[in-house]
């Protein structure tokens, strides 16, 4: 079952100046898709288009049966005036969550990510790694159907990275669909089911690693080799 | 490239930056229709002070002017013009870096001296004709205030390093009081025409301030601290604009790690509904961010002053309606600013609950604003009426 369908004809920040073109894909239940590409390729623009943050867009983005989603941005964003617990409390209130169930889930996540003792502090004052963990907790608290994650590994220490991957795996098993933009290709190669390689605002290759290898004409190549071939402009016929 | 040219380049860059900030607020219409007439009126008024002292100065004792000057010299910071990139590049060239900081310190002192001189020039007609001070008295006072200013800059430089908010505030208040007592002492010596002790103490303070300031500045250890001061000084005019016009951008927040109010993330509303969730976020953000409530109190105080001072009743009524429209549009603006600043909650802002909560929160803050305005206007008008009563009584006494 496809939880997210993306059919972007074009999108951009200015009228008549599209940055991305013809990007079509879908994310199914329990699937983890890696959105990869060099800097300036259009990954963040694709994510912003999915989130409805761009005014100039042609195409359609649809979530299956009003599926809920959580977005984890590359740079953590918080309310400077709210503690982490108050962020969780706010989300639970506006999402109409059961109070006891949400509190139990929040505590469980805070303990797992070792942030329980910092829950009543302003997350804007946390270290970079702690902020990243706080963002993950805020995304997971609502148990969304779809995750849209932008560069999750930046600022995470190895333990937090392991914890993140374990949490993501658990969410997949629950049935969540995940779209993850990343530059950490070796990790992406291990955890993602499929890949979308974007270059110069267009989808250059898509599919499983085997399918990507065929498209890049690199039968034994790693994800990095395929990425490099596309990024360096070697034509894909 | 030498240290002087580096400093000069940074000074020029900073001046251009401040000019651009000024131009962003004062376009040609503001300059022609507001600033130019205001400047002409000010010049005319100042010229008239040389002919005859203004009436308002009559009831003001000179000690009050001196106290205001003392309070004023607490403004400003010791500038070094150290930038973030210096941590990587200029820091390796120690003589160049240190000399640049020396120039910056010298400039700070000259800048502050010019500022004081301008204040004295503005007050000069009153000092000479109303308070009948001699030139030597005025120069001595200027010297004393400049020496004290240089000392305060040094003290503030060190006080800023204190991380703990309350400790810093307590120490700053203590130093303010101690130096206030010291200033009163000097003031009394100055009034007694004991000029030598004033000159000696001022020169000693000035020399010690320069020695210890240079000692504090000529080290790498405070680079982060100096970058923070430079950044704060550079953007202080922008911060002032942000405070006045909320639509321009996100205001500055405090350095606290934990909240002062609703510690342990205590809830405001027991009943957890989406509407209460939206409202609670707004209330907490509003109360915990001083720029929001300062602007709120500013709107109330400006309108209170206008209603109390401007005499015709119809203007008072008009001012009240202007107050209602101003406060309402400002509150709606702040609400939207708080919510639109965060991309993650953008998915919630199209809901009915969001708009219901906004209406309720804005209405509550409006009611509070009206109550406060009514309270202060009542007090203001009562004081005004009492003053008029005293005036009439004294007039009658004079007639009799």
C-alpha cells in the first residue's frame, strides 16, 4: 500500500524558475527510501514540495487516506521559549492523544535517548547531538504513518546513530513509510530498501541497489560508485 | 596590511552596516517629513536655550541631572571589533591581532568621550546660565564622568563573563550602587570646590582603567567573549527595530537553560484540548520572551501617556480606538510569528482549532491590555488633576 505518492512536474522558489522537474515516486507501508544526490541537486526542494512549503509547484502530492506524517529537518528547529517536555505536550494536545498513553510513550523515548533529565530544559540550548535526538523524539511521539527525514545523521554520535537506526527499524516494522535524504551513502546502502538519485533537479535513477546498478551500468558498483557516476555527469542511457 | 588598516576597515564596515540599518527604517519620506523637521525644531529650541533657559529646567535640581548622567554612562560596551573568523585566521598573527584590539580600545574611549562631550554641549546653556557653573567646573565634571565611564566599561566587560544570570544581575546592581555612592562623594567634593581631589581621583581611575582594560584585552582567552560583545553591539540597533516592529523578524530570546515560570513544564490548562494546546504554547512563548511583553507594555504605556497628556476629549477617545486597533493587530502578528517560525507545526495551522485558539488568546490579552490601560490612565489623570488643583491653589494664594 502506497502511503505517499509524489508526482511533481516542476517546483521552485520563484515563479517560472523551477528547480526540480519530473520527480515521480511513491513510498509504501514499511518501506525505507533513500533520497540521495550531490549538494544543490534538489533533495531539500523535493522535501519542501512534499511538505507544501513551496508556492510554485505543478503536480500532485498525496498521502493515502489522510495518513499522518512527521518531518525531521536537517537543522533542528524548536520553540525557543518551550522546554522539550512542553513541545511533546503541545504535540499531544493538538493531536488529541490520550494523556496517559502519550506520557508513557514520551518517557520511554526520553529514557531511550537519554534526555529524561533534560526534559524540562529549553532544547534550543542543547548540544547539536542532543537537539538531533530531541527532534527524533518529537517526530516519533505521534507514531506517524510517514516520516520525512532530512539528513538525520549529522551531529549524531555513533551510539545515537545506532539508536536512531534501531528506532527507524522499529517504526518500519510498525508499518511506517520513511523517506530519508542523506549523504551517508554506506549507511543508506545498508538500511534503505530503495533509492532515488536526484541530480540537477531531476530523478536520474530509482529503484533497489541492483536496479540502480543496471541503470548506471555498474554491475558490481556500490551505491557510492553509482552516485559518483551520476554526480560526475556520466550519462545514463 | 597593518593593524591600523585592519581596524579601520572593520570600523568602516560597521559604520556602513549601521547606516544601512538606519536607511532600512528611514527612507527619504521619513527623512524629509519627520527627521528633517524634527532636527530643525531641535536646533531652533537649542538656540532658544542660549537666549533663555527653558521653563522645565527650573524645577530640576542639578543633582538630578548628575544622577541621569551617571545612569547614562552605564550604556555601551568595551569594543574590540573581533570577528568570528579571527579565531581561525587573525589569531595566528599575534602582534597584528593585539594591536588591532588596542586601536579598537582607543577608539572606544574616544567614541565615549565624544558622546559625553555632545551631551555636555547640549546641556551647556543650562549649565552655564541656569546652574551658573564655571567652565572649570564643567570640564572637571566631564573628566570625572569620562574616567568613571572607562572604569564601568572594564567592569561590564568582566561582568558579562558571568554565566549565572542572577549572580550577574546581583553583582551588577551592587557595582552600580557602590559606584553611585562613589559618584555622590565626588559630587559633594566637586560642589565644595575641592578641585584637586577630583582631578587626582579622576586621573587615577582613568589610568587604572586603561591599564587593566589593556591587560584584559591583550589575551586570546577572551576571544569568544569579545566576539559575543561585537555581535551584540553590531546588531543592537536591529534588535531595537525588532522590538518596535514585530513583523520584521524574530526577536531575541534569553540565555536561560530552564524556564523561570512554569518550571518542570507545568501545564497552564488542565483540560488538554487542541485549542488549549495552541493557546498554552502562545502564552508561554509570550511570557518567557521579554521582547514580546516589553513591546506589549510599551504599547500600553505610550497610549496611556497620550490619553493622559493630550487635552481634548475627542483625541483621548480617538487614542483609545487607535490603541484597540494597534494592540489587536500587534497581538495577531505575534501569534502568527510564533507559529509560522516552526516548519513542523505548519501542518496544524490550517485547522479550525488554531483559529479558535488565536481568537481566544488575542481576546484575553486585549482584555488584560484594556484593564491595564484603564488603571494607568485613571492614575495618570488623577495625578494630573491633583497638579492642576495645587496650581490653582497657589495661584489663588498669590492673588490674595
